[in-house]
């Protein structure tokens, strides 16, 4: 199987970190989210919480400009490699965290049946999570990923267990039958651990980068773009995006 060796290395990595004395918690997510959610007074509804959390309202910041951070979302068809509904936390639960901001990493393994490129790309977009959980905000810029959690929902018992369950629920709600299985991993508090995780997961990261590079190159050829810089720093990004929208709408009409 193509990804079995790297997924085994990742699981071995988490066990190793635990044996070295780092805090490891494994939650079994509840497939019946309504029953789980009944114990919390925290809103979770698809695209219902499009809010901004300012610094004064922030109880905890994960990642950020001066902290190490990553998000890695990897869809694959080898369902036997995924421990469905599992939520693994390497680090500390929110009620035990004293410092903010923290180094933070999020890794999702998503089992799917299809390998359609457009659907896979949609699975990697996390903004809908940010828009669907009360008091939780995801912010991203090139090469940086961070989250803000409001003081109010921390007082209501917000935890990584809750966040993991909510992520699994929202993915299934948004993408329906496309999602067969989903597993969530969080890393916080340990900067060296984030670096080591990047090393053991390099094969997955490289594949995502290569797919994106190929997509950008195809897009540049399509619109006759000769610039060498990446799209995220291109001064013509907005104009290019508008052209892309028109072309996509045109394709949909033709189909």
C-alpha cells in the first residue's frame, strides 16, 4: 500500500514522544455528535458563526506569527490506515494550559472513496470549520496557521476533545458520503515535536506541495502567466482570481 509506511512512521512517532515523557491523550470521538454536544453550551452549526475574535476576547492563541505551526490535511483511499473517530492530542488540554500563544499543529487523515482532484482540494480548505464553531477562529497566511479561542467558550468547557469531535462532525456534514473515515491529531506546547513531525510526515507534505505546484503551473499556462513568483505573493493575485472565477463559471455552463 502506497501510504502504509509513512502512516506507520507517524503512529510510531506519537508513541515515541509519549515514551519520552510528553503528554499524550487519545480520545474516542463520538459518532453521534448530537449526544456528545448535548453536554456543552457551545454552538456548532455549519457556516453559522462567521465571527472575528479580537485580542481582548482571546483566551488562548494557538500558533501565530512568532510560533511554530502547521496544518496538514491528507485525504487517502486506504481506509484501513485510519483509526476512525480517533482524536489524538500530543500536548496539554486547554484547561491545563497557562501560556498563550502556543506552538500548534493540526493533522487530519480523511478516508475517501474518490480521488477526484477538485474534491480533494476542497477537503483541504479549513475556513468552514472557523465559520462553524462558536468562539473559534482560524487565521491563515502563507506558511503560517493559527487559531484563536475566545475566553467565553473556554469558560464553557471548550477542549481539544470538543474541537476534534466538532471537526469530525462538520466534515461529515459538509461533505456527506465523500467522507468514509476521519482521524484528528493535535500537537501543542512542544516546539521540537512539531519539527520532528514535519520530518516524519515529509512524504505527505511533499506530495501536497507537488500537487499544488502542478496545479499552479497548469493554471499559469492556461492564462499565459510568465511570472516566477508564487501566487500567494503575486501583486496580480486578485485580478487572476477574478479571471479564474469567470472561466470556472463558463466551464460549468458549457457542461
